[in-house]
């Protein structure tokens, strides 16, 4: 199946996913067929690596004492609640836009065994129970209403939040509100870590920038399993600043040159500098700013003028 997907061109993947997403098939079946997936967090070793990378990146590994955690976009697994518990979390919120997590308990038993081998025993976890009971034993709270779920969390109650290749999938119209809610729930001394992948998730290029805003943000495209909001690094940083964060960009990864020529991009992206078009991934560390930033106002490029003879 993987080899077949690699042979399908980016436009073929769009057509295929649009058709498949309209079929009355439950998400669990698509996941088993590897046609639609929300990350790889159901694999214990991968889930531990992801959590540990964010936890260590923000310096929490050097702190002692209990904390409250929040993962945005846990995808196909609630494994992060188990891992966070092993690292000392007293409570973990897992916030997504739908109920995608595995309900079988066996993968979580495997995770507990991996944690024990790593010297991270999880006390009180009910590995003999159902997945929902196991989650409750970790004091994990699984919320599936997106921004509306974030609104149910108490102000300043979260010490550590993170996401991994998730923010690029937040709907463009909801991005600022999502960041404002993440800012609201974060403790004044809290910290957030986000890994953001700006590639098209079709052919790991910029093919998503070929389309006009009207087409890309339409329900046909946005609900077909390949949507990204197409915000570039600079825009994301400014929106986070507008939400009240003090952003710190780390771990920037770049192409040596833009993977597509400007002539292939939709008109609204052709004015972007190469510096923005070459960035395909970066880490973002967020803390609450001492003073709120002014409202974000995107810069509209000046119209091109003909050269004087």
C-alpha cells in the first residue's frame, strides 16, 4: 500500500481522497487500510519519542513536582496521557476535533511495558481495564470538540502544552482563536512547544500553494483529509504574538530553494520571499508575553507598477 501511494502524483492523491472521504465508511476502517491517519502516536516508541522531545525542549525535564499537561491533536491515540503521567503529570487534557483514538487497550499495555523498560513506571494505571478506564486512571481527559473543548478548560490551569505536526492542520479561520484559547488556559509560568510541518502533506512540497484561497478553503477540499492552513512561518509567529504569546522559533528546516517556481503558485503566494517559501518545518516555543501585542493585520503587498521606459 505504501509503495502504491508513493507512485500516485500529488493531484491524484487529492482526487482520490476527495472521492474516498465522501464514502460512508467509518474512520477506523480507513485507518486500518492506512488511507487516512492522524499521526503515528499509536506506536509506543514513537509516542514516547515525541513527548520526550517536547518535554525536554522546554526544560521541564529539569523541574520537579506535578504539572498539568495539554496535547493539541493527539490523533489516533491517547498514549500521551499515559506518558505524561509517567513523567509526573497530575492531569492531562487531550484535545482534538473528533474522536479518532484507538479504543483497544492492548496498544496501551504495550506502551506501559515500554515505559517500564525505560525506568518510567506508571503507578496506578489500570492496564487490565478498558481504554477509557485506563485513561481515567491516568487522570486523562479526552475532549473532541476542537476550540469549543478548549473553552471548557479553566483559565491559567495548564503548565505545559504541546502539539506535533498539528498546528498546520488547524483551519485558517480558527487559527487565531485556537491560539487565544491555548494562551488563556496556559499558566503565567507555563510553556508550550509545537512542531510545525509546512509541507503539503501530499508530496512533501508546496503543491498546496497552487490553489486559490476560495478553492482550498472550500468544504470539498478542507474535509477531504489533506487540508493544511498554508500559513507560513512568519504569519504563524505573528498570529501567536497577537494571541498574547512571546514566540521563540527554533529548529528551522529549509529547502535550499523553493521546490516550486513562483509561476506555479496561486497569486496570493507569489509575492512571498524565498526565505518564507524555503522553510518547511520549525519548532515554536511559546510563553505568555508580559504585554499583549496589538491586533494582527496581514500586510497586503503593493501592486506591481510597470517599469518606466
